[in-house]
C-alpha cells in the first residue's frame, strides 16, 4: 500500500466518527436541553455585560457643543510645586499637588458606531487625568513627575479602554488633551470641551499674565 493511503484511511475513520457522533447527539434529549441551557447562559452573560456597559456610560457626559467642563485654579506651595483644584460644573472639586511649571488636563472621548451612530446619538466624554510638566528638559528627566486620575473608576470593565484597544463593536475611543499651560500662584483657567478635544483659557488676570509671559 502506498504512503498516500494512510491519510485517506484516517479521513475515512474521521468521517465515520463524525457520523456516529451526530447520530448519538441528535437522538438524545440531553443535547436539546444542553442547547437551551447554553442559550440561557449566553443571554444572562449578555445582560450582565450590557448592564456594566450602561453603568459605565453614566460616568460620561454628552458632548454636543463647546461647553465648560472644569475650572482649574492654582496655589503655589513651594518652588515648582502647586496645589491644583479642579472644579467640575456639578460643583465637585478635587485637589492635586502638581510638580513642575506646566499643567495639562486629559479627557476620554467615546463616539458611537453602527446603529447608534446612524440614529444620531451624540458622543460622550469623561475627564481622565491631570499632570504636571517641567519646562527644562533636565528637570523633566530627573525630577519627580505627577499624574493623577480625575475620572470615575470603571464598573466591572473599562469600556473606553476596550474600545481604544479595538475590542468594541459599539463605540470608538480617543484621547482629548488640553495644550500644556503654565502654572502660577492665584491663576485660574477654564477648560472647555469641543469635538476636537480640550481647550484651556485664562479666566483671571494672574492666568492671563503668566500665559503672556510664557508665550
């Protein structure tokens, strides 16, 4: 017998096994029950997933037009060390100690895909983090940097990260970041959100002066 006969015999045995397995499966009542049980478990799992997805969405705000999302005020506590207070429109205020000469606020933006996009649902955003930065490269490389999470912790799983990694069929994800602006004692900035990202603007004289000097 030739060598090529062996794989043909193996394939014939495999075909016989498939036919025998099919007869056993479809003649037994347990197979139908297994299918029903599997379908039920999939429905429960999908409901849990969608529930967590919806709960995470509550931490995002609608992005419909350019509107203020935060004010950031600074108080100098030491050379190149500032206490930053981030106040959101709902009145929630948080303080962070930033090292450096400049500050930046980041946001997470989600945009709908598929049916939700066709129905015209607006995108959403969530403030993500605030960070400090040094003007001098040697300071940036050698001195301690500060980055703080501003956003609400995800429930169960992070829908934004899943989308950013390409694992979401419902939303697209991207970063929005305000350009770095200088920190100064008594300076207050307003941060607005637009379709292109975050925009920081001086809100008082101290902020305006320090921006003009930095430019």
